[in-house]
C-alpha cells in the first residue's frame, strides 16, 4: 500500500475540510471521491502493466468492487403491490359496485391501480361530454378509490380506449415524469376504435410503461394483430434527453383486448375442456402462445398461466357462452403480459489479459451488481377473471403483482405548508422549499385540495407559483393566496405543488384546517350548520 500511496501522492490535490453542514460535508466528500477516482484513472494510464504497483492497484480495486457489491446487496428493498384490470366493456354503462373487481376488502392493499378499458361508449355527443366532465367509468373508479386514499395520477382516452392510473397518496410525490401517448390502428390507421393508449411514469426512479391495447378482431387475423403491436411499439416515443421508446423502459406491461383466439379445436371440445376445467388442453392452440414461438419480440414478454375460463364471448348478464346464431368459440382475448428490460453486459475492456475464467466471472458479477444498483423484480401473485360481472360480452381480467425495488430517492422535490390560520376572512400564505433540484417552470402551480380528493384536477383553487410569489430566499419561498379563492364553508385540506414539466405532483403538505368564514356566518350568508349544508349539496 505504501508504494501505491507514494506513487499517487505527488499527483493528489490538497483536501479542503471546510464544510458548513452534514449534508454539505456528505456532498463534498462524494465530489472529492469522484475527483480522486478521475485522477486515479489518469494515473493508471501511466502505469506499465508489468509493474508491481499495477498489480497492487488491480488487487485493491477488486477489493473495492467486492465491498461495493456487498453494500449494494445490503441496501433495503421495498415491495409495492400493483393491481391491474383489463376489461372490454362493450359500450355498457358501469355496474353500481366494483368492490369485488378491485378487491377493496382484501387485507393486502394495492399501492397502484392500473385500469385499462376497451370499447367505452364513444358516441359523438357522449364522447364530447366525457372529455369535458370525465366519463362514467372514470367517475365510478374515482368515487370507489378516493375514500380509501387513492388519487388518479394520470389518464388517457382515445375514443373507446381508456387507461387510468391510481396511486396511494403517500406515493404520489414519487410518481414522476408522467407522459401519455396513443396510436390509432383502426380503419386505414386513422380511426381510433383500435390501437393503444399508453402511460409512462417513474416510480421512485424506476421507469415503467403501461400499454393498453385493442387489436384487430376475428379468428383469421392473428398475424395482423402482431403487426399492429409491432407498429405500436415502433411509433410510440416519449420525451427525454433523447427519444425514449416503449421498450427502453425498465418494465413494460402490455394488456387489453388483444383478441387472440383458440384455433382448430371445435366448439364441443372447447366447452368440455372449460366445463372440466382442463384449460391446459387448449393452451397449445391459443394464438398468442403460437405467435410467441414465432416472433422474437413477443418472446421477451412473460405471462402467467391461463388457469381461468376464457373471457370471451358471453351472453349479457350471464355466465353462458355465446348462444346467438354466430356461436363464437370461447377465447382468452383479454390478457396481461409484462417485460423486464434485459440487463446490459459489462464492456469487455474491464478484463485483463491474464484473468482466468473464474476471475472474469467474478468481475462480471461485481460489475453487473454495480451497474444495476437499483434492481427491479416482478412477481405475479394472481392472474384470473372475474366471472360475476355481466354488463359486457367480455369478463374482466385482473393481474396482481409484487414489485420489489430499491428506491432511488425517498424525499419529495418540494416541501410546502400553510402559514398561520386559513379562512375566507383573510388572505393566506403558502411557504414552500425545494428539497432537490428539478426543472421548475412559470407554469407550476400550488393547488388547494380537500382531504380525500379524487384526482389532480380536483382542486378547490390554485395559485401560480411565479405570478403570486411575494417573498423568497434560497431556502424558503412564499406564495400569496387571495381570500376570495378560499372556501367559505371551510374544510380539512392539503396543498399540492404541481410541476408542469414533470406532469405530476411533487410535494404534498400535511393536512390542515381551513376555518369557516366568521364574517359570512355573522352576516347570515351561511347557516350555522355548515357541515349539514355540505352534505345536502353533495347529495
């Protein structure tokens, strides 16, 4: 070690120990370490591979790699429960209750709900009103999930295709970089009755993509369905430092009414297999299973076993397969698949000429561990259909997953709070502090929400961060809220900071009380039983 120290001592820069805080010291230490590593790489170029010092440096670096690899394994991993639904609703209005569909009474609560629907009613007048006021399906899911602490963080609709993502409130500031897109594959590629709607997001730093598809129908169009899927993958990109494709994400979920059918077998054989629950006898003739053997891109996607009844086609409000004159054969049209991005191999130039196979394998494993500091693992816990829902000729399919990941960050980008007492009698003040650098914008805003709000657009009022700024320094910024915008009735509320560039909420305050307006009560503008009035208005 003395020889190594002596060799590099003349090249090392003097260290400055002048630091202002623990955080600054930590950051300064990391920067200093990076500088010294850069110097080390420069000095390594000057060493002869036959020198004893070179061998000692190589050995020391191997030990460092091993320690870092062990540290990476020791970092805490968190588990998140992802609950997915796909359902072709055949233009039907939603049922009154979807508690069973979402397993709301389960002791294992989901962290994220991802709901993909196909054939949501899209008649011209209804489609326009849905765009303005949200469709009936979105309202149903929001009303069911909001009381349980879930917020709709994103949605996208293209005619009958609808994709919704809900998150537990505690995760909302860490669901970032949300982008949406769509692809039409209907009549001549211009009509949106078929195609895909997609949402990509980052969950604690891990990029995920959710692709809700409705592909071409009918038995004889299996190849066309694959062509449509490949076209969707090629056409969809997302903004970033460089364009990001669907398959560039760490994990991709592909789901929807993929419309693949069961070939060859006759109706009698298929129904006997279903009645006896010998579903495995039909798997070899499932078109998606067949196409996966032929198409390399499909082979990258995984799917759980089809241990449930085919979900198409049923008579309405029954569990009876198609009894019409067409008597379509039952099929697993509705599917949920996923793909983990393959790990990249380390570059060949990290290996020495005299490394034997054991050393190479050890280095490769250590480097892979270091390159993948933040692994993401997926385990499917449940894959089944929900037979009790009969409003459509398709049955909904659910997939429940455990995501095991290491958080890349656990501090929100912004901390904010309400200053003093709030009521409609006085102007109010919000104080916020950026905790980490992020691309802020003049279009950023802070929203006032009632506790239990349903979606980002559910604010009572909002204030532009830049326009209404009244005081600031490097650590604390204050924003003014006019009393005219504060609810007269009062409520239990939270403040949320919305980033226009990241398309998401990046900070949420602790709940606080907005008091009833004393002036309004004294002047008789409101009855004293304000809570009772709230209930009356709501009903």
